[in-house]
């Protein structure tokens, strides 16, 4: 259910923004069952999900990049 909720929210936002590709970061998408739930939801509207290597560090990298630009 977690993957389905993430997938549904993701594709609804993608439709609003007019994009066809969504990039996922964080550790949650490392779980196969969650990733499968996300992918099944995205397939409903022909939107692709991208899962890059080392995505579990994406949140920390983003926070560090933000801090570097705001200091």
C-alpha cells in the first residue's frame, strides 16, 4: 500500500506538472515491494519512474547543496 500511495501521489503531480518522468530518491524506493507498487501505479498513466544508483543519499545531498547555496 505504501508504494501505491507514493505512486498515486507521484503520477497526479506529474500530470499537473505535465511531465512524463519521475525521479525517486530516498531509501523507501530501495524496497522491492514498494518500488513495484510505485511502478504499477505509474504504468496506469504511462509515466516512467527513474531510480538512480545511490538514491538513498539523495535527501542528504540535496540538504547539503541547499546549505552550501544559502550560506
